């Protein structure tokens, strides 16, 4: 009888001791809240203010420059880098359309210069070796600089960062090589019809409309 009594006490103590150990077990630490870098927060706020219904290509070029800086300076968390890139890729549809419009403007100026040059070649004794008047080239260069050169260069920098099988990349290549292609057009190494076919092929790779995206700054964690 006594032995049973002692065993009962022993098991009771063990049970109480076990409960005590479970109660005293340390709690898991609360997850650490990682705040985004201030530069990332500022960018996210600026991005949220972008009007997708009336996209401003100049503003979008500036956003792309800021985005590249954040990437180069390694200020983005992995999740921020992934989500931010998704947003920028969707928005850069507007830069691709802007590039096509500006390339069309360049072609108009180039066609005007081409007609002037061809008119002189028709009366030249040696059309292949004829020196093109500096004034024609200067006027063309000034017209392209005024309308399109800087914008196309900035657009190309942004678009060529896209996947190389995408429409963004295809249009970006046309923007990047515009100076080379203008020279080929003027030298009769490339016809205007062939070039327009190349441009249309690049444009055809773009979606019919931009992807819908949520630009709210809820992808960053700011103070």
C-alpha cells in the first residue's frame, strides 16, 4: 500500500514538473520589421503619383533613371526589386509607344533631307561620290536633336533592360540604332519601306494595351 502511495506521489510530481517546464518554455521572438530604405520609399511614392490614364513620357523616363540608381546602389530588398521591376516593365509600354511616335518624327525629317539629297544627285556627274552639302546634314541633325534624340536615347536605355524576346526590347533596339539607320537611309543602303516594315514588326510584338497595375506604395515598408 505504501509503495503504491509513493508511486502515485512520484507520478504526480513528474506531471506537475512537466507542466511547469512547458509553462516556462521561452516564447518565439516576434518577427523583426525591416523598413525600406528612404530612397526606396521616396521612389514608391513618386511612382504611386504617376497618372497611367495620361502617361507623361518625360516623367516616366525620370522614374526609370531613379529605378536604375536604386538597383545599382543595391538599396532594394529582394521582394522590392521583384515587385518594382514588374511595375516598371508594365509602365514602360508607354515608353515603347512614345519611341515609335518619335521614330516616325525622325523618319519625316530624314525623308525631307533625303529628297533634297536625291534632287542634287540627279544632276551630279558622279552621284555615288557626290558630297552632301553640310547645310542639309546640319538641318537634319538640328531637327532630330530638337524633337527626339535625347528622348529616344533615354527610352532605349530603359527598354533594352527588358527581356530580349519582348516587344519592349524590340522597340528599344529600333530606338537605340536610330542614328545608324538614318545614315543607311540617306546612303540608300536601306529603303524607307524596308525600315518601316522593321519598325512595324517591332511594334507588333507589343501588347494591344498596357497591363493594369496597382501603383499604390504598399510594396514598401516606410516609417
